[in-house]
């Protein structure tokens, strides 16, 4: 039988030891520098497609409309499930992807950035 957690200390994060912390902070600094170098670079169009599907997957999962990645890919090919409940979730996933693509199109370029400021 698994013991239940009933003390606050059992829920607190366990920080690394001082000996490990220096190496981890160094790696964190490397990550920040690498992320900064990527800032402002355009995302390749091929990656946009994958990110839209991933965003749809996680958003719909959080909202209780779970579809698996292969089911989303089938729906993008208009190959919907015979199960009506799953087909409805697939259509929702496709609608999410299409909405994200439309927003990317609407808010791309320097003119769109000016509307956000």
C-alpha cells in the first residue's frame, strides 16, 4: 500500500545540492544564450504545420476533447472516423488548426506587428 502525502514538506520541490547547482546554472545560462540567438529568426513553414497539429492536440486534450496525433492527421486528410463522437473531435481539431493558420496569416509581417503595439 502506498503511503499518502499528508505533510507540506512532501509537496515541496527538492532543490539540487550545491555541488550540482553550479553545473545546472551553467547549463541554464547556455540555454538562455541559445534561445536569445534564436529570437527573431523566422520559423520554417514546415515547422508551423507541425506546431499547429501539436497545439491542437494539447489544447483539445486540456479541454477534454482528446484526439490522438494519428487521428488528427487522418482528419487533415478528410479521413474521419466512423465513430461519430471521435469524428466530431477530429473536426474540432481541424477547426483549431485552420483557425491558427488564419490568425498566423492575418498577423504576419510588419503591418500586423504595428496593430499589436
